């Protein structure tokens, strides 16, 4: 088949190849950009998990320090002395709330911190001579470590 020609002698199908090339270039660009966005999105999620985990580890060490300080005061003080240590913790980690709990950990006890989103849990163990009241959970923010009437260490949220 002979391509149809215009009066100047050029082929009419010449404009089709330019349009086709443009459409193909747009399609390939769209596929590449989509691939980069998908890869970048999972990279950011992984980074956020890592940041939350690292922040919770630091907060866990601060809590352990407060619990151990309360234990030292309880052991050194008289039995009728009130012991309470206030610990200033951030209310949120990486734009996520979290909870703090004292939990049994093998033969000892640990501070367990659990972020709301992403679901990350960090545990920091400690050894104390005073009994520990486990199971109470408080939201992140200011926390008080105190000695209960039963001579056990416990935590509660700080009074506003």
C-alpha cells in the first residue's frame, strides 16, 4: 500500500509517530514515578518504625532510672515515709501516643512501652529490691513512680 501524500509530497502518517512517541514517553514517566513513590513510601514507613523504636528505648531508660531511684529511696527510708518520683516524659513519640506499663520479665521486672501507631513495643528490664506492682498502664507524659501501702513500687499518671 502506498501512503497517501499531500500536495507537497510528504506522508500524512508522519504526525502520528510524534504523537505516539509523546504518549509513550508520558506512559514510561508515569510508571517510573509510580515506582519511586511506592518505594519511597515503604522507606518512610521503615524509618518511622525505627525512629519510634529508638525514642521508646530512650524513654524506657528514663523510666528505669526513675524506678531504680524510687527503689533506692524506699530501701533507705523508714517504712512510714512516702516515696514518689515524678518523671517528665514526652507525651508523644513521632506524632504517636504510647503507653507505659510495669510488667513481669522472666525472673525480674521490666518497663514496657507500646506505641499506638506504628505498633511498636519496647521493653527495658531492671532489678530492684522492693516488690513491684505490675499491670498498671499509663499514657505517655508525666509519670509518677511511688511506693504503695503494700510497700510495692507502682506507677500512675501525674496529676494535672
